[in-house]
C-alpha cells in the first residue's frame, strides 16, 4: 500500500532525486536507489535495495524514474528505524568473550564484513578510522556505537 504524498514531501523527494539525477534526465541510476532512499531518512538493507531495484527496474534498464522512486519511497514499510544504541551494544556483547565491554578490532572488522548487513572493506575502513583502538588492539564497543551514531 502506498501512502498519499503532500506538497512538502513532493518537494523534499524532488530535491533529493535531483541531487542524484545529475544529467537532469528525470531518471537516476538504479544503483543509486539505496543512497537516495537513505538521503530522505529511510534505512533499507542491502537485500531490500536489491529487491526494490528489481521491482523498480524489471526490464533491467539501469534507471529509475521520479514517479517510480516516489512509489518506492512511500511504500508502507519504507521508514523503519535503525537499531537503537542499546540494541547495537547488545549485538556486540555476543562477541565480548571476556565480558569486559571490548572486542578485538580484528573481530569487529570481521563481523562488519561478514555478518548481518555486510559492509564493504572500504566502508569498514571508514568506520574503523574513527574507532578508538587501545594498545592491546581492543575496541570499547559502547564508545564505538556512541561515536558511530553521533
């Protein structure tokens, strides 16, 4: 079910869409759909993006129109919140074998590149650049989550 759109939303969606429609063609690259949705406050997973692109571009033309984007943006489950800080911390506790609030930076990198919403090595490098790693190679995951969401 698609929600009705008001003038403010239309303006917001059009402004965001135009940032990704660099040629002014009225279309964006289908590969940009996830980033465009994130730019308007949505939080789709990689698998959801793949499914949305397949639905939006069934002929595999590689492009998505503004009208199609609007329908996708207004889908009933479009605005799902990201995990709360407490939920993220709880997720990291699984890897805290010493139960001391830290996990090895190497373990954190492995988790981020292989589990859940898998990140690319470049994305993990960007995240890890801001992580405080102590002299023993450990990351306090509560601080990591706090800084990540700041």
